[in-house]
C-alpha cells in the first residue's frame, strides 16, 4: 500500500522549494530593475467601458 503521508510530505516540500525559487527570481528581477539606468516611462490612457 502506498505511503500517502510520505507522498503528501514529498509534494509539499517540493512545492515549497518551487515557490521559493519563484520568489527569489522575482526579487532578482526587482533588484535588476532598481539598479538599471533611468528609463523613460510612458503612461497609457485607460479606456473606460
């Protein structure tokens, strides 16, 4: 019989690792953006329904 508890724990541990990788990637990109040279921003008009 499969060990469902171990399967669940394995899934949760690896899900947490994946989430941490995504958080780290986002932080890295935010840091890259903040360290980049000043760029010109353009505000677009928002169409109302």
